[in-house]
C-alpha cells in the first residue's frame, strides 16, 4: 500500500511540475501575445460592470461594449502621455545632470584615494574596462530595445481588440469554462468564477486608487520641501510601488540617486527618503487595508518569488501581473481538494485576528462599522 501511495504521489508531483514548466515555457515564448491578453482580461473585468449597466438601459450591446472600451483606452492614453511628458522634462536636463555626475565621480575618486590609497590611474583603468564591457554589450542592448518596442506596438494593436472581444464573448467564455468540467462540479466552477472575478476586480480597482493617492502624497511631500523633479520622482515611486517589496526598494534607490545628482544640498536626500518612508507607512497601514482590502492575502515569500518569476518570463509587465495571477491561483487551489496544499503554500500564516491587533487597523475597523 505504501508503494502504491508513493507511486501515486510521485506521479502527481511529476505531472504538477511538468504542467508548471509547460505553462512557464508557453508564457515566455508567447509573451508578446499572452501578456496583452492578460492585461485585456483585467481591463475587461474593470469595464464589465459599466457594460452590464449600459446593456440594462437597453443600449445596443455593441455600443454598450465599445463606449467603455474607448473611454478606458482614452484614459490610459492620457496617463501614458502624462508619464511621457514628465520623463521628457527629466531627460531634457541630462546634459546638466551629466556635469554634476562627473563632479560626483571626481569627488568619489578622491575619497577612494584618501581612504583606500588606490591611485587615480588605477581607478581610471577600472572605469575604462567597465565602459568597454558596456560598449561590447551595446548591440545586444539595442536588439533588446528593438524587441521591447516591437512588443509595445503589438500591445497597443492587440490590447483594444482583446478587450472588446472578451467583453463581447464573455458569456461564451463562461459557458465554456463551466462545460469543461462535469455537471457535478458545475456549482463549484461557477463559485470559483464569481469569486475570482470579485477578488481581481476589487484588487485592480483598489490598486489604481492606491496608486493615485500614493502619487499625490509623494508629489505633495516633494513639492513642499522643494525637491528637484517632484512630479517625475513621485510618479516613478508610485508606479514601482505596485510591485510589492521589490518595487519600493528600487524606487527609494532611484529617487535618492536622482536627488544626489540633481541637488547640491545633501539634506534633500534625507528628505526624499523620509517622504517615501512616511508614505509607505501610510500605504501599508491605511491604504492597503482600507482601499485594496485583505482578500488577496499572500505571504511575502510567494509574492517576491512570483514577482521575480514574472519578471524573468515577461519582463516588467510580468512583474505587475504576478500578484493578480497569484491571487487567482490561490482561489482556484482552495476550491480543488488535491491542490489545497498549494493554497496553503501561497497563503498568509497569520489570521485575521492577528492583523486586527494593529491599532491603526482597529481604528479603521471601527470607522467602517460606523
């Protein structure tokens, strides 16, 4: 009996690992087609309530889908233009920043020479070798940039069509997902579909609201203290904040480096770090539980691993899609008996009572009840 159980377990484990490997290879090879599809599913989930409302008001189905899609794409285009304008303002000052950067390099070389007694010519030799390596990697970088631009163009072409067609055929897709399983599993499949849609919709909309608030708080803090490029830095920090843990670390390093180069006042570095830290405390203790909610409760190890794997498979878009993907997987795993151990692996070990012990969250809970 033990041999049979061991054989069965080995077979299930092998099948699971093989399935994960096939999914990973499919995403990596077909990311230029699959990633726009995933983003379209998220946008379709956000627009679905608006579409349902317009259809209930006897608007033609085609128009009820087309109008929200066009409005959604227009808002996205405005946000992209705003981001592009801020990046352009920053890059216009690159010549000035380069001079400041050269001054910092000279000061750093003097400090290294005085502290570690490494001659200037030795440092110059090391910098020259590093520059030569970067030069050798230039063609590869240009090739990767071209691929990235090609993928972005394909995103803008496929994204609207995917979104429209998903909304237009959503009943057919739902019926397919239900019919794939046996009739005895129909209620469970419908339950998984409804809960998945509810959780992902709540998470994505909450995340967008959180992004807007974090951007506003960062901008206000940087403007009040007179930091250079306040809107640009606030926007970069807010966008990177979407990626849990890793994103905020990168945002801090980037904003501090830009401030170090652009400002002659060393105190500005501490101001930037303080503003970002303060906003992060507000985000973790107020915005996340109040706006995003606690339904997507996944442990830190799973989040970091998921973000890194998503980035390795599909770049930055994969990192942003990692958390909704993990949340969807967790919902499915909790409903399938054989996959419940995987849900446990993804889940947070702390209970709701543990989080309610936080005094800030206690106050928020009392406000919600009122």
